[in-house]
């Protein structure tokens, strides 16, 4: 009388168990912005780093991440989760707004989570602008000449005539505080002292912001010998202003005279050690303009043949020691081994052959195909990767697992099961059939007190997982049936 209710209870129990098993593989991710704190303030133009803590049942690389802002809109970029953290760096948030920054993380099962933070970006006034009109960089005048210095200024918030301009020299100091006209020009006529001046023009606005611009300006002394160089007596660089063949840059000759005014005599000639390294061209110096170059010198990474042996940069990271076409500077991770270089083929040998900082990566020469074994039963699905050794879920040499979410379901399964494997099927041994453990039907027949008993199902073969009446014997005048309740198992 109670058997139908009993069967209903078992069916409901099996259904609940199945749902709980499936739910393990579809949990939604979690995400929380940990930095910056809600309500933080930043100056406009500041680079702001947003960090969010992310957790999910799957791997980081399976998550899809998007960042967006209000009023900014969506941020462009290929955002990733690395070590459980997702990041956004931006300096492009407009000042004068409260920005709500949001992150959405979606897992491979299309489950998603979101987190937001609101910050304030403070608008800052623009600094004034200044351009040097006169002099142009490295202009020259003769000593005693009056020169008109000109600057042009502007500001986004203030009138030109409200701006303050100052002109100064690193030699003479502040030499002018000109007024600015309505067109934004400031002019000043002065005669500066002899020398090469670093001029600095500055402008400040009513908010106290200051902008500067610089240029070099030379005041030359008189040139007595007409060689184009002023005498050192007048602040010039001509070391002999009575000899037109002596001046800075003149060609040095072997005559014990300092033609080029560099205080070194006869340099740049084959008879003199021009660079002071103890060797001249006559004694084997292959570059007498560099003190780092001479016979026996230590080789440096400078694109020069320092030791004059006909080789450049040998023994340094810039030299291809193993002759494979790559030096350490070119990315060769082992310049003593020609089989290792950025152009080499990765081989399964425990060595970073192609110098990409990954050893024995996927598809390396000599790799073995391992199949994705999610449930760890030793049987993989059809998803494979050619690896030098098993890694992660790619551990199985087989790709014949018919259901990779249940470790009891695989081609080697022999056990009978009372519940489906998780997707409604009882095909645990992957033979494309759902075999029933008990297929016999029972019967009781015969004369008085003489009964013939056939054990089996009382009324038809029970379905997989279902419980039904099973005949165990017959007895009595009318051969009455003895039965028990049996649950059908399948594989």
C-alpha cells in the first residue's frame, strides 16, 4: 500500500542529488574593488590604479573582465585576472567630476559579478604659456652690442597684461622685468656681458602658476686675427689671436703648437698619443681619439674595437659568442650554446631553447598529446594539448571519456550504478548503451503444493534507478508469490 509513496520519495531524492552535483560547476564568480577607497580624490592627469579581488571555481584565464566608468564610458583594453587580481590604470579621467568606476567579471558558464567605486577627480587651472621670440637658440652678438629680447605669453584664464614676465641669464642674473602689452608681447633691450648665456624667460599668472622657456645666447669678443674666433683675453676661445691658423677646431699638425686650442699639442696626428692612452697610431693605436682604444685594452660594450684586434665588443653582452646570430643584447639567453637563441625551435629537453623565458612550452618539438581530464579518472575528453609533460587538467593519454564530470564514468568502468552519471544517462562504461543489471522476469506456476519458481521482476523489467517488485519464490496451495523491493542498477 505504501510502495508508490516510497518510490516517489526515492525519485525526488535522486533528483535533488543530481541538481546539487550539477550546481558545483556553475557557481558565479565574486569580485570586489579593493583600491582606491570609495570617496578618494585625485588631481586631474594623475595616473590612478584600480585593483579588484576576483575569485571563481575556474582558472583566472577563463574569466572575461570589462571596466567602465560614468561618465567616462567603457575603457578599451584586454583586461586579465592574474593571481586573483584585476587591474585598470588610467590618467584620462576628466577633472571636475565624480567618476563611478565599475568592473564586471564573467566566467565560462556565463555567470557574472560586478563591483563599483566612486572617486572625485579635481580640476586644476592651466599654467600660462611662454615662447621665446628673440633670441633664437644659440644666436650670437659682438661684445658691447645692444640686443632686443622678445617673449610672447598667453594664459587661458588671465589677460596678457595681468601676466608677469622676467628675463634672466646664468651669467648676468635677472636683466629685465618687461611689461606685457595687450597682444601678449614683452620686450627688453640690453647689452649682456661676454660669454655663452643660458637665458631663462619666465611667466607667472594670477594663480601663481609659473612657466619657463630657455635658450642659449652668446656675446662674442673681438677677433684680432680674423679667423672667426674671439681672443681668450676677451672671453673668447682663440688661444692665439695673433695667428690665424690657431683657433678652436683647426687641424693639428706635428709642429709642437696647439693649433686647435684644446691645450693638447699635436693631437690627431700619427706622431702623438692624442687620447693619452700611451699609444699613438704609429705604435698601433687603431683609434687615437679614444682613450678606451689601444692594443691590449679591455673590450667594452661600445661598438668599438677597444683592443685593436679586429673584433668589436668580443667578450661583452653585445657580442655573439656562440655564432648563432644573436648576442645577449639581442635576446640570446645562453650565448655559449648555439642551440639556444630567439630563432631556435623549442624542444622537450628541460631547456629554454627559444629564449622566451618559458621552458618546454606547448607544441615544443617532441611533445606528447595529453587530453583534458576534468574529473581525474585517468580518461580524458577530446580536448588535447601537446605538452612535454602532463600539466593541470591535461593529464590523460586517452580521449575516450564520454562524460568528464563524473570520475565513475569512463571506458574502464565496471560498477553498476543506481543514479545517472550527471547528465541523465546511465552509460557509465562509455559503450553508447545503458546496460541493466537485472533483466529477468519472474513467474510462479504448478499444481497444488507443487510450484515452479522463476525468480525475476514481477511485472516487467524495471527502468534504470527505479525500484520494483522482484519474485524470490513461490509456495502454498495456490503457489503464492514471495517478493521483495529491488532497485534497478545500470552501467
